[in-house]
């Protein structure tokens, strides 16, 4: 990946084909999870992380809050994922984002990282793999790659606001 950089009023990066494919697959998985019926996903810890309770001490207040907000939260996340998909070059290549698209990418990469981190039980002492020897190492590498993507996007947005290209 060529990291995000400020270019005029936009931010621009370049993904290779494998990176674009990985992002597309992660988008598919998260879209499916967000669109699933509650009965089908039960107490999925990823959904609990992405759609947290509004009140920890009172289950009744938490349920009322969820009833009022969950649909809008799911819809907003789905909208952000659609923006990422629309701006993602399926075969790799340039990603050019305006400010609104960049904000959707930030929220979506955060959601993707939360989902992966929850599934992998990533904690503050989890380190990137030194060597990829199995599927979990691959997933950890993707998690840390997404962290780098998100970090370069934040840096590019800060530079764009400061007027640096």
C-alpha cells in the first residue's frame, strides 16, 4: 500500500490488488453481520462491540436505548460500508477520497478493526506476528495493516486541514 497523502482537497492512497481484495472481503463479512437477524447472530461479541449497550448498570434502560438507536446505528454503518465499497478499486489502484468519504473510511476501518480485534481477542499486549505461520497470524497481520491504513488516513486528513500536501 502506498499510504494516504493529502492532494489538494482530497486524500489519496494506492492499494495493490490483494489489499483491495482483502478490504472487499472484510466489507462483505461486516455487511452480512450487520444485516443478519438478531435470532441468527444471537449474542455475537462483535455486534456487542459495534452496537454497545447504552447503559451498563440497568438492563431495562439499555434495552430501551437499543430499541431507539440500533436501527440508525446499523443504517449508518451500512451507509459507511457502501461508501468504502464505492470508492474501493476492486482490482487495486488509486483510492481518492473527499472529506465525507474519508470520514466514512475512518468509521468503517474502525469497525473492521473492532470486529477483527474482538474475534482475535486482541488486547493491549498483543503484538503483530513476526512470521505468518497460520490463519490467526494472517488475521493479526490484516488487523495491524488496517491500523496502518487508518493511521495514514488520519495523518493525511490532519495534513490536508493544515494545508500541507
